[in-house]
C-alpha cells in the first residue's frame, strides 16, 4: 500500500511540473494522452488499486480520485485557453472594416427644429396642439360653416359618427391650435404650432394622408398685413437662402380675411415653367392672412381692439422644394440611401 500511495504523491508533482510547461494546444493534448486517456498513467494506477486489500483501498482510492479530479479541472481550463475556437486570428488586417449606420434625426424632425429656431429668434413661442380634435376647434371656431366642403367625409378622418356626443376627428390642419391658444390666453399672443395633420387623400407623389404643418399666429393691437409679409419674407430667406424669390398671391380661407398664399420659385425649372409647377414657375408653400373678426368673436377677443395675422405651411412640400425631392413618399419609405443625405 505504501508503494502505491508514494506513487500517487510522485505523480502529483510530475503532473504539476508538466502543467507548468504547457503553452499550446499540441502539448496540452500530449498531456491529456499521458495522464487522462484510457491508457494514461492515472488509469493505470486505478488498475493497480484493484489489487490492494480492501482495508487500504479506500485511503489510496480517495487520494487517486482527488488527483484525477484536479487534473481534469486544470485540463479543461487549459483546453478553453488553447482551443482553436477561442484563438483570435487576424486573417487580413488590411480588409475594410464593417460599416455601421449611425442613427440621425429624420429630415422632417430636422426641418421642424430649423423652422422653430427661425421663429423663436423673432419672439414666437411654441405651442403643442392636439392631433385628435373636435369639430368645433377644427372647423366651427375657424369660421368654417357646417356645409363647407372641407368638412366632407372625403377629406376628414372622423373618429365617431354624428350624434348627441361631440364629434371627434384627426385634425386636418394645425389651425385649431390658433383657437386653443386664444382660448387660453389674452393678447398679445405670438406662437407657432408644429405638428402632424391628417387628410383622407388619394396617395400620390404630391400628397399623403399624414403630413406636417407649422401654424403661426400673432395677435396684438395694430398688427398689419405688412408685418405678415415682412415675417414671411424673413422666414423664406432664412430657410431657403438669401436669394430666394417669393410672391404673395390672393387666396381664400374662411378664417382669414384678406387671405393669401406664398409661392417660392420653382426649383426644377428656375421659374421658367415645367410640369411640377404646372407651367407657372412658382410653387405654393403656405396659406396666410389676417385673422377673420368672426374668429375673434369665437374666442372672446374684441375685434375692435385687436388685429392679427396667421399662416400655415406644409413641411413636406417646403422640404421638397428646398432639397429637390421629386416624390413626397420618399420621406416615409425609410430608405437609408435617401435619409443618409440629410
Ligand atoms: N390651415 C390652412 C391649410 O391647411 C392654412 C392656413 C393657416 C391659412 C393659417 C391661413 C392661415 O391650408
């Protein structure tokens, strides 16, 4: 028995010194064959163990088992260290790396932020309206009578049918924001209302069922049409560049009187006339006008004391002109090749 116990002790130190020189997968494998394989040294000692007396078998067996377990544990950890799988090899350090697309703000968000900055610089505050509105704020209080075509089912997404309850809808423009602001504060007010609008439109290269507008409203004593024109000129120069040509054309909106539309020169034909501008040389970007006295009556402002102007611009339209985007749908297809350019 003494002999075998001594052999186990000797084996232990032999294993230890062998472990110290292992430095790659090859000599680790040799180590495994020498000690841990079926015909390895540890197993051969187990064979010898069988010949011992039962009285001493237990003690030597215990030592031998411990040695086997420790050796296996060390082997496993070295295997992980040296195995092919975890070895890190650089095949060709000159290969180009992977290209990741880093997220940026969407073009529409960037434009809204630009527009907000332009108006904040001249004293406008930002008001967040509601995307779900009621008929009163979207139409009635904006002096749009009951049988006005804009209220038609074909244009407006109604959320409930007519009944004794209030009728809700998805706002068709940001103008109800004007009413909300005037209801909640007295003049002077100078705000812009950016946000999403919805119309039940046939989808085409020029229109979508969801789009963005920025509304503007300025009410005080003695506000004039001239100030409206000056503000819009300032905006166009800041947004499109100093050399942009604009024109103001008479128009009609039920909540402004007089009303106008602002056109900028057509980017495609340099105002010479083409299909995009329908041979006029101009593209419309916003509607505007002096707030109709009837609207002031709805919100409780005295039209004898106050005047004001309002405007509402379409963001997608405006961006199509600034960046020469040929199809409005490109804003929402999320094609990385398009978005990356901004
Ligand atoms: N709300 C109008 C539209 O959607 C635009 C507008 C806003 C016109 C404010 C005049 C004043 O077309």
